[in-house]
C-alpha cells in the first residue's frame, strides 16, 4: 500500500487512450495521447491505495483506434495490508564478464522514484565493488567488498567505518558471500576459489564455478574468523552461508567436491545446516541435510531465511551454485516447520530467477529475473501470503514507462532496507584508499592437527563405516571417541586407537594392540591405508 505509482503504457498504436482505476467510491481517470503512456498522479494513487488496502483496484483501459473506441479486458491490482520496506539497495553494473567501467551501489525509495548512490566506483579508481549486505535490513549496519584496486571489505556500523583486510594464510581467499548474524556481532562468509568459463553453443552463456570453497564466521568485535571442519572439508564445496533469525543455526550449501572444470555440470549442492552458539563461537558436531537436491539431479543456491523464521527461500537449478545465468533457475520455498519444499509458481518464469531477499516483516520478497529479455536482470517484488505462497510479482516501478528498454545496466543483489543509508560515499572512498586497514586473523586452535570436534566426527563416521564393511553389521558398536580424543591429539590417532581397541576387546585378541600401535605414528601409512580401503583419493 506504499509502493510508487505503477505507470504503464499500451503497446498498440492509438490516437488517444484513457485508464480508469477505482475501488469503491474512489475513482481516478487518466488520459493520454498517441504515446499511450499512463503516468499516474502520486496523490491520486496514494488515495486509491488507502481505499484498497487488503483489497484490490479495478482497472479499465480504453483506446481510440481506427476512429472508434475499444476497451481492453479489465484487470485488477491486488493491494496488501502490509507495507513494503521503504527502500531497496542494489548494485548497477553492465551484464559483462571480466571487464567493467562504471558501477556503484545505489538505493531507491520505493514510495517514489528517488534514487541515489551509496558509493560509486568513480570515487575509488573505477574498481569493482560487490556483495553489499545489511544486518536485518538495517541501513545503519552494512558491509560491502572492494576488489582489484584498494581491495578490502568496508564495514559500516552507524558513524563507524572499518576497513578490513580479510585474506589470511589459512583461508582460500578474501571473504566473499556474506550473511549477518542477527546480533550484528558476527558475519558468516564463504571463501571461494572462483573461475568462469564460456560456452560456444549453450543456452547458458557463462559458467561460474568454484574449485574449492569453505564457510567461516567473522567476529566483528575481535576481528577474528572461526570455522569448523564441518564447514571447511577438502571433500566438499561449502558456500552461501545464512544465519537463522534467532542466530542459533547456520544454513549453507554443500556439494561433494569434483574435478573442476571437467565435472562442472556434475556439481550439485544440497541445503544443509549446523548449530551455532553465539556465546562461545562454537559449532555443533552434526550437519543436518534439510533438502538433498542432488538426489533428484538438482542444485541449491542463495538460501535466505524469512525474518520470522518460518520459511527458507532458495534458488534451484540443474547444477552448480552460481545460477544467475542458468535458464532453468527457479525460486523454491521450504516450510521450516515441516521441511516441505515447493516451487513459487506465481513468481517463476521461463528465464532466470536468481538472487532474492526478504522484507523485515517476512511478507515481501524481491528477486532478480532475466524474464524481460534474457540479458539484463531486473528487480521484481512479490507478496508472500500467510501460507508461504507468492502472489504475482511486479517490476520495480519507474516514472518513465520506457525506462527498462533503454537502461543498459543490470540490477544486482537487490536488498530491502527499512530506511535510507547515510550518504557518505566520499568518506568511504577515502577510507578505502588511505586507511591501512585491520588485518583479521583466524582463531588459533589449541591442537596442532585439529580439534576435539573434528576427531569426534572422524571417529563416529569412519569407525562406523569400517565396522559396517568388515563385519556386515553383525555387531553394534558403542563408540568411545571423546575419551580417546582427550588422550590423543591427531584425529587419525583417535580413529585407529578406537578401532583397534574395539577389535581387540571384541575378539579377545589383545596382541592386536601391540601389532598395530607402531603404525599409528606413521601418518602416511594411516592415510594411505584408509584411502585404499575405501578406494577413494587420499
């Protein structure tokens, strides 16, 4: 009920035309000439929206064609009770691949057509800037990255601006895809080794893929990053983290690692989650798989949880995780109370639906779509009802009805915000160019080869697999990993010691201990033996 006027035009040629918008006693008539462009007066539009709140507007369009008046089929415009967040932030960039010229991060007042720049790259050496993110739609708490020249992450908290140098010796790359913890104390990021390739003959023009990726959490107060072996394993690609609204769960996408780029179209991401304790910065010991898309030859990307915690919105495509050029990419929803997954049929089209975000009240989503021409991403807004279903989306309104046919930039990462971001672009640019920046560090782990968490998981998983293979489930094993972990540092020691003890006790063959303990201290023998047993790469 607070959106800017939805101006529109007729495609058919006519001498003149008129449109009648009405709801009950409220009525607005708009006349136009040969251009057939209907520009709705703001005052009359607001009056109509107030009258139609929770209901709909009736629209009748008539045109004078070939010396007679004709009428088009009437249609309705549904009007929600709940207002949409007042502002939208996005990046504007040409839909290129490696080169760019002018780009920036902008904000738009959704109640009118006002747009202004948060920052433009002309202030910072025409560098790349991306991945803007807000804490719970708060315009006073945000971050974004700069790449190439003055590479850094700028974190804004009210009047405080920090320049962060986010590459560490332990991480694959500088921090990439962000998601704020609701407290504002943490930000989850992926770290990715990303490449791109081009098809010679394929409807998907570009492939963007990771050859490796992990997930970490950044502590904004201590300037440290923490992670877990569950989020940074060599056997999997982990990416696109997002926190739950209560801050106790971290969702992410995970796929079995593949040889890239040879197997680019075999990488399929599942939707997973792990618990997170904000007080201790510790992760749980079990990864839950909420949706195993790989079982149906599909792949999940861009998971985002509604602020009320009821739904999780994501993009589903045939493979990979960077689906912004995948024609089959559609929006799907998961009901987190039942884990039922379903497509948002009213919102999807025959072309790409990709990045998306929620409004602060969980009633609206905005998403990028290439449905207009297959080339440029445009922002579409849709209402989500109390059953988690999307209503028909509408294009971000512009005053000029021909705007999108002339505008040669894509809208990238549309994000709802509850107010206007303070305009301080030059201050941000000076910070990036002149400040030394804060070097973030990775939390030091007491154990040189891992942590209790990792050893516990290794023991539980591989020991169970060993016994299932060796004894065909003839025995039930009571694991004793935690005591072994307390006695041994390296997870492989824990695994082997526990296994040998169980075998010795089970068969009464205590000599097994003396026969095998010497091999525990030859890591190469241990790893090679396990690899050969399972016929998997070391």
